[in-house]
C-alpha cells in the first residue's frame, strides 16, 4: 500500500481504535476470501466433472431411447421419438454449458478475490509500522526523568503523521473494496442469469418438440 497523508492529523486514541478495528476486519476478510476461493474451486470441479457428466449421460440415454423407440411398430410414434432424441441433444448441450461455466463465473470471481488477498497480505507490514510508532510514543511518555520537549514533539508528530497515512490507506481500501465487490457480484450474477436463460431456452425448445398428447390417440 502506498503511504499518503491528507487532512488534519488524528489524535492518538482515535487512530489506535481505528487501526485496531481494521486489523480485526482484515483478518476476518482474509479468512472469508480464503473460503470463497476454496468454494469456487469445489464448484468448478463439480461443474466440469460430476454435473457435466451427469447431464451428458442423461442426454445419451434419452437419445438412445428415441433411436430405440423409432424401431418400434407404431406409425404415429415418430414425433415422440424425434423429440426424445432432441431432448438427448439438449441435455448434452447443457452439459457443455456446465463444463464451460466456471471460466465465466467462478474463475473470474476468484481472480478478483486473489487481488484482494494480495493486498491483505501487505496489511501486517503497514500495521507493524503503526504499532512501532505507537510503541515509541508509549516508551517516551513512560520514560523517567526530565524529557526534552522538542524530542517529545517530534515523537508525537511522527506517530500522528504515520497514523494519518495509515488511516488514509484504510479508508482508500474500504472505498475500493466497496466498489470492486459491487462490480464483481453484479457481473457474477449477470453471468448466472445468462446461463439460466440459456438453459431455459434449450429446455423450452426440447419441450416444444413433443406433440400434443391428444394427437397420439
């Protein structure tokens, strides 16, 4: 994180409380993002593995049913048989959508999340600098004997400057996080909606291949 300082210098009590709260927040955020990345990996594995294979097998079975029934004696079974084979193709197409889905949602999300994991990994260094400056203030104020007023002012000024810079970085982080995660989730859910609409259209097309039951009597 880039150190910068804007605005009036904060008082020691408010800065310690603010930085301490961010320390707790960043640790919890780090744990939550770790879980999100692992869950995305699990989801991607299932989509490209078990779920994809399940729909592909269903598709193969429906197609085999249509081909088998097409060899039967009923003269009016042709539309149903063709519809069954169409359903088979539909399910196989859906299996391909599932297989490709993670690269458009889970992988994209995890890529964004990893950027924040990288940012969070630098937080301890920033907090360490702030803690060191705070400790120097405590050490100086607890020192026995006569104190140099100019030295004391310099110690307090350095701590206040570091605190202001750290608090500015924290505010910047929260602003960027709020914006980035809003964009990330909007894009993620949009991709989900596009996928659902794709499934809907394919299933609706397969459904419409089946004739009205009254025409088969």
